[in-house]
C-alpha cells in the first residue's frame, strides 16, 4: 500500500490529508498525545463515541502509516496498548493548529473546567503547551515501555 501511496501522492498536502484527513485518526492521535490514552477501551470512552469497527480500522491505518505501534505483540486483545511513534508525535503541532483554528468559535459556556484550562494554556503560549505535552507523552511512553520489558 505505501508504495502505491508514494507513487500517486506527490503533493505533500494531499499525502498528509490522506494519512490524517479523517476526523477519527486525528482524534485518536489527540487522545494518545494529549490525554495519554493507549488502550482500545480508552479510545471508546472518548466523548465523540467512535464506533468499534471504525476505531479498529483507524488503528490499523494509523499503524500502517507508522503513526502508532502496538506496544506488545504478545499481549492479549484486552490488554493491547498502542503508542505513538516519532512520526505520530510529530502531529502534535498539527492537532494544536486545528484546535486554535476552531476554539475562538466555541462559546466557553459549553466547555468544562478542564477544557477552559487547556484553552488558557494554549492561548497564552502555544509553543510551551506543545513542548510540555511532547515531554509528558515521551515520559508516559517510556513508562509504558519499561513495564512491558519488566513483564517479559
């Protein structure tokens, strides 16, 4: 699949939208990077209520695109965890830009306290927000990886 993708999509924007253009892929990456979710069940609990078949397909496509990876191939279906790759982590500024594009149009009365706090952090210094989330995710990822190694 990737060979055909490389040949057909020579425009960088077309390639990016092919990999990230559906809302579910971006929301899964958002949940991983900003909310440190790693399990299928955790993604299902997101407020957007993704259907199980769509989640399964998006996890597969994100894995095929090298944006996420299964943490432990020997894990059971219920204990599977996924983590973002470096390529997946590099989408954090894209996710933040999409946030900034729309947040001005959302009335604060519909946001919960956590969302309002995030908005304040991003609007006051978006670069610091991205860096802190990247560092936090890398620590989370390191912790997950060390637990997999301990159990082997």
